[in-house]
């Protein structure tokens, strides 16, 4: 997935970076590519035509064939956000699943949703703001999504009355759930977090990916992008970090990352793990796995590690 993203952005932006004088134009291009709902260059579906794609297709078919309830939550800033709720019979625990940047509710968790459901979890798979059927002009890389996740947890308590809620995120969704874990008004019955391939802060991720896309012009272009984000979206990618959030949380957290991740550096998850103040935290690194590929590389170990963490947190599988 990351290689297609980098290739798409790098190819489309090449003409805009022919000289330093083009830096403002390149900054505007990348602002659109990173934040706006409709990117200049559309991305191909992840895993298309590969064995990974076939696994995702099977999972997607299960999601769409299962009995589900499309639900609505209004965000703090008035956006109509969409979720898909799967009720497990007799269950008193719910997993909120948060997809990644330019991901999709029926793609990112297609490989694992059926398995989680079989463990006795209600599933609430949300569509992030600025993506899918949810309202919003901009994706904000977890900065505002964290508040949406708090809102979804409160919504669950009002409408479904689960005794226990867990948060699970992939890529940007991982960073969003980690940020949500540090929010003061997160409901007390949120009792665990799973964060797969999260970053520490948007600025570092921009710089890392930018070096692959645009080389020596990375720093000035990313500075333009951040100034535009502050002006147009009222967010600050340079001073928003998961580190501060995990320092405040006492919720159990499982950190997962592929050691061969070429999009979000594995070291970012290690930093998050070290900074986390939770008395129950686990770090699971998968050798040879690229971005969001840990499940595909070692599915049995991936599932076993999660079940072990559930057990340590007194979440017994059925």
C-alpha cells in the first residue's frame, strides 16, 4: 500500500518541484493529497490482484453479507459520522475499529473482523471523518478523529449499553485511538487499546515519507503544508503527538508494528510503547512485515498475541 501511495504522489508532484520557486505550488499539491477528501491522484485498492487482495475480498464479502446496522453519530463540530454495528449474541463487550488514512471500513478490517466477531465481540466499524460516507471536507490524521472516537464510545454507552469497550486502530486509526486514550472525558468503561502501525506525530511521518517522494525539497514543502493546515483546517501537525497522550493513559495498550514498514517507521511504535504510562502494555513487532502487513505475514501469531493480551486484561474469548 505505501509504495503505491508514494509512487502516486511522487509522480504527480514531479512537475511541481522542478525548481525551488515551485515550492508553494508543491505544498498546495501535498496539502490536497494529505488532507482533502478527494485527492488529486486516486489510489488503487490495497492488495488488488494479490493474495492479500483475495483475503481482503473474502473478508469484505463476509462484512457485507452479515447482519449489520448502519448507525449515525454527530461529532463535536457537527459532522454526521457513519458506523457499522455488528451485534454478537449475548455479548457485553464492543470493539470500536478505526481505519487508516484513505482506508475504508470494509477494507482495513476485512481480514480480522470475522475472527474478532467469533471471539464474542460486538463490532463497531466506523467511517472516519472526511472519508467514505461520513461528512467532513478534511482528514486530520488523528487530531480531530480522536474526539470522534470519544464520541463513538459515549454513543455506545447511550444506545447499546456495553459493559466493556475496546479501541482498535490501523495506521492513522492507530494513532487516533492512542490520542483518544489520553482524553479526559473518555468513558471509564473503555478498558483496552490495540494500535497497529501508528505514528508518533504527523510531522515526522510527513518528513519520512517526503524524503522518498521529493528528496531535498522535503523540509520547505512540508512547512508550507503545515502552514496551510493551521490556516485552513485549524489544526497543527507540528505539535500534535501520540506521545503526550500515551503518557496520560492508564488503559492497557497493545502496540503492533511491522519491522519492515517503509511508510511509518517501526521506531515510532517503539517510541509510543516506551512513553506509555499504562501498567499493562505489550509490544509486538513482526519481522519482515511492511505497513499494515503484520496480520498477513504471520496471522496465527498475530491472533495468538491478541488473545493473550485479552486474557491478561481479563477479556476471556468465548
